[in-house]
């Protein structure tokens, strides 16, 4: 039984990192450049893939926790500021859309659906990525993690979309890749489908009991 019910949906919300795009390599590159500035050792891409997905502040915290054991507020702020400056300047070097994404977005646009990107990534780099990958024409809005004071798993971004586009919660579908997306959707009262290939902080996505998991979004169009 598919949760998608796409004919009944007017607004489809998408997470960015790990759902629409594979951005781990660029995050890994920017983090090691930042660590070099702070004269700290480098980390591996595998580690980065586990630490990303909950926003930049937590990514920096996880990195410092691993490298120095305890996180000092001053050092955390220094790494965060350095990372944002380096990453935001060039967030889309090796970042690419996952398979099936462009087809699904094109389908949504052709069907007259309202497509919105809701991410915990700051809005400026999120918009740069969406633009550079040619996804801009598909999205009605890109809502970054810094637009509101709360971010996923808080339902604020999702509830904003329900209100702003004046739709019922039954007309909204969330598509994500992590427990953050599942939890935000649950708290907002909207249905949620997750992709199997994303970043879920090293945990099995099935552990958070998502309503449905797909390997490729085009499966929902079959």
C-alpha cells in the first residue's frame, strides 16, 4: 500500500541533503579545509556521512567531539564560523542529484503540484545548490534551517507550508531520508515517505518506523 496518494496531494515537501542531493563529499571537503584552519586533524568521508543531516551546528559539534573529546563553546563557534564561510562560498562542487530525482520533480511540476524544499541547511547554500543543479524552476520555495528559530524535527517549516499554501494536512506529503524528517512530519500531522539511500546519522532508517521506504522516487510514479 503506497502512502504517496499523489493524486490527492497538492504540496510536496522535500528534504535536501541525502534526499534530493548527495552533498556529503562537499561537506567533507569543507570540513577538512576548516579543520586545517583550526590546526586540527582531518576526518574521513565515512565519518562525515554519519554526522551530517541535523544542521551545521550539530555537524561541527560531532566533529569536535570525535577529535578533541569535549566541545568548548569558543572552539565550536570558531569551527562553525569557519565552516560556514568556506562551505557557503562553494557548496556545489561535487554535489549531484540522486537517481530519479529530476524525473520526479519534472513530473510534479507538470502535474501542477507545489514543490517546496525544507532543509536544516542554511538557506543561502541550499538555494545555491538548487540553482546550480537546475532544480530552481521546479521549486516554489526553498526554506532553510535559518528561516525560523526552530528546525526539523520541529514541525515549524512543515506547518508554515500548510498555512502559507492554504491546504489541508491530507494534501501535503513530506519526502525525506532521516529520523528528523519522519519526526517533523509526525509532529506536523502529515504523511511522510523516506528514501533508503540517504544520511540517517549511521542508524537504520527502519528504526524510526517510517510509513514507507523507497529506493528511488520514480517508484511512486509507477
